[in-house]
């Protein structure tokens, strides 16, 4: 893949940025260089709607002048000195940050682990078009599907380089393969839509196009003729697709930046019982073939697997070095790198599965709600108050009775976490992974 993303050239550019920053007067600096190539094809009703190829580079330079810090970004690098001089000038007038600084040299990775990050399979527009058309055809072939909402296939190759002024240089390549389809069932005002998708590091792991399309069609058809519910309290079972959002809320609540700002409802929860005693949540940056797998974090440090929650007890925050300094702790290698400096965050975060299947859970609670889709962003990270629009299926006698929509489910995440029970059907394909999740005694607001 070196002809598409030249890592040696990227490394050279990142090192030139760091050297230019030092020459311009920076006491320390680091640079991130990213290069990506992507292809995508969108089809609808058997025809290609859009075919796109994108190539681009991004460079971010972070400089330190004493305890003052500034970052600048560019998508071209004709003159590293110009970017470096601008960054240093910005840093000199920035307010001091007592926690700013590069990661200590002793925390930097020296031996890079061999990880399954790159699939050498290169996709063509013709192959992506074929796969998208197969997925759409399979969705349209489901009885009750009236039209296609479109199907998409994509491929991406990206390279990242991090260089620092204290001698670190690291790089890696990643690949992504994706496929999705949206189906529409019914006619007129009674139409319902749903979708299915898959995204993988390796092409061989991607689910078959016909299976993705068929499931999209089946999901759309089963949503037809939804009923409304009256307001009540009941047990709620989240299927894995929406259960991931609950794990995401936990991730935000244990982010060290939120803890330092005191904007998390779990800010005082370290080493306390947050979940039931059988709950285990892990974060693994070395998980094979997963989207957030990486040999080093956004500061060049090793990131070991962490058990964030053990026996229901919270054991860690996500920390980069600046946040760790502010909290008087040690970084655990969870620095993420965006368009500016690093910030803490999760890698491959997984709520480990429980013992019961979703079907067993439904039979045991008898009557309740199966949530298959969530709407809106009604979550308060400071208080934990939770309110989301939802649709899904009403359960009676342990079986799906009929589809429902226009519901609001509400509670508080502290209480929800304490009552949360994971099922056995873990879907671990994505960077936030969860099985179905049962939460007893949720408030439903209906008609």
C-alpha cells in the first residue's frame, strides 16, 4: 500500500515540522501527519447515484513555549517554517497551562506491538458498485419492501505518523471496509424505514452484501403499523445496536476531562459500586482487527488493556497526561488525537456479556419494551438525567406482540447502571461493543 500512502514521506514531513518548531523558538513540540485515500459508491433503485474518490493530507503541529501551548493545522505543507512560526507566535500570547507538556520520555513506546490493522485488499469502484447493488437487490427482494433508501459501499486506507521533539517517531496504517443498505416498507403515510450495515478492518470479515440487504428489508417490514403506548413503568430491553449508546454514556462519564471539570455524574464514583456485582467493562487498544486498535496513543505512549469496571466497581478514568497531571494521577495511555492537542477517551470499549439470552430475559419479565431505535440526545452528563425518544416492539407473554413508536423512555443513568443486566448476545464488531441490555423499571411516556 506504500504507493497510496507513503509512510516514510509522512514521517519526514512530521519530523520537519518538529524541527521547524524548535528552530522557531519552541521549547518542545509534537506533530501529527495523516494521509488517507478512500472510495465510496452510493446506489439507489439499481443505479449509481454517486461515486467518490478522496485523497487528502492533514498536518497538526503542537508547540510549547514554557507552559504556554498552541496548535495549528494545515492540509498542505509547502513550508514547515511558516506553520511553525505561526504556532510559536500563538503560543507566546496564550495563557499559561500548568498541566501542559509532552508525555515523559519514559512513557513512550519503544517496541511497537504487531497488530492486525491493515488489510492489503484494495477495492475498485466496480467491486464496490457490485456489492452495493447486491445489498440493495436483497433488501428489495424482501416481501413488503416498497422501495430502496439506497445502499453504500466504501473502502479507506489511512496512515498516521506522530513525531515529538524528544525523539519519538511512530506510524501505522489502517484499512476500513464498509457496506450499508436502507429499506422502505409500506406506502403513503404508513411507510417505515430501517437499515443494516457492517464496517470492518478486514474485507474477509465483512458480512455478505445479501445478508445486510435482507436484514435491512426485514427490519423495515416488521416496523409496519406501529401502535402507541400509554404512559407506564416497565422493563426495557435494548438490542445491541442501541445498547451501545448506554456504554457510550458510561464512556463519557468516566472521561478524565469531564472528571477534572467536575461535569460528570460519576465524578465521585471511583472505587464505588456503580453497576451490579456481575458487571465487567473492558477497554482494549490491542483488540485484534477492531476499529480503535493502535500501537500507541495520541502522545506516543503504550496503552495496556484496562478493566474499567470489575464486579460492578469503577476502577479507572480515561486519562491522557495533561488530565492525569490535573487530577494528580498517572496517564493510562488513553490520549486521542483530533485536530488539535490530545484529549482522553476510550479505545475498544466492551460491556462483557451476561448469562441469559434476550429471549430468556423476555420470557422472564413477560411484559415490557424491546427498543430497536433511539431518537434525540436527551442525556445530561452532569446529572445523569436520561430521556430519549424510542421505537421498537411491545412484549407480551415473553414474545413480540406488535411494533410501537412515538415513545419517550426516561430515568437517571446512575439508577439505570445499577439495574443494568447484559444479555449473552455480545456484538463486538465496533469500538463500542455491547450485548442486549435489560433495565428494569424504566419510565415510559406515551400518548
